[in-house]
C-alpha cells in the first residue's frame, strides 16, 4: 500500500470513529442521526454535481443499499440509546466481515483459507470479551449490535457491485439522499420540527460530514490500493474509538473490552489478508 493510500484509509478510520463518538453522545440519537444524514448529503451535493456520472444500471443497487443504510442507522441509533458505545461499536464493526465471509462462501462458493479461519475465531473471541464473560446485561444489546453488523455486511456486498456503474460520489449521493429522506420524514412526524432544530448543533453537523466523508475516503483509497489492506486498516477505527472513550473517561473500559477490541481488529485483518 502506498503512503497516500495509507493516509487516506487511516483518515477514514479517524473520521468514522469521530462521527460515531459524536452521534453516540447525543441526547436524542435518533433525531441527531436524521439531522446528521441530511447535513452530509447537502454538504457533498456541490462536489457531486460537478463530477456527476451514473448509469441507470446502478439504480437497483442504490435502492437496496439505501434500504440497508436506513435500517443500519435506525439500529445504530437505537443501540447507542440503550447500550454503551464500547459494546455496540466493536461488535457491529467486527461482526460485519464475518457475515460478508459467510455470504461469500454460501452464495459465491469462495474457498476459506487458514488465515481467514483464524480471523473468524479471533473476531468471535473478541466479541465474547467485548460482551463480557460475566456480563449479565440484556442479551438484546448484543443482538442489536450484531444486527447493525449484518446491515453493514449487506450494504457492503451490494455497493461492491453497484459502484462500478458510476462515480463514487454520484452513487453515494443517491444512496444517502434516499436514506436521508427515509429517516428524516418519520423522525419529523414523531418528534416535530422543534426537535429537529434542537438537534442541528455543531456536533451533528460534524457527524453528518463525517458519515459521508469517511466512506468517500475509503473509496478514494480503494481506487489506488488493493481492497484487502484497505479493509484491514479501515477497522482500526475500533481501537481509535476505544482509546478515546478510555482517555476522556466517558465510559469505563475493562481490560476485557480493550483486549476484545484488539482481537476484533486482528481478526478483520486476517480475513482481509486471507
């Protein structure tokens, strides 16, 4: 991987961890997520218009991806509203590559290397540590985080096929635009205009730009580097988020959660390189 690609994907990891930290700390995560998504779409609209190129063949992928993105955001906001980020974030990000791997094997008949198998075991073990061996909390929190991971896997597989039919920004603008509408309208109906205005803060503006920008940075890195190392380095966002939570004292992180987060990242790297 070139230095340019490495810097792009590390920047994406930092940006991704940052917007998740901002969103999870919001008082009303659902309303904040709706506002942040609209902000991201509006912020990148000028650049998208200047570079627009998209084939009609991308439309079915855009439709499916936007539904998966909408479900992803709804589940993520719900997860942050009821559980600690140090549980939701590593489990969601860490389980997604496992779901992608399973789908690739069952649907595409891909062979599984020894390194990939080790990666799956590392992720499974990491999730157990993040969850806590003695944790007697609600199993629904873990199920919710895994559901987020399933959505990530779903839109990743769809976008991999859809992105070839146009420029990345054009594709993302339509996907996130449809997602924003699908998320904003029900939020507005249930919360009202006043709640949306209250959620429009510097925190949600930065989160919205980061939501769109993080994925754009990954696509830029993929244009000049192989997918495997890009995917592996990208998930360092898990450790970045865990470090920030620990340093700021926002959440009390156990040794198990720290070790589990590291194991998840190591497992993702094995799957990507395998």
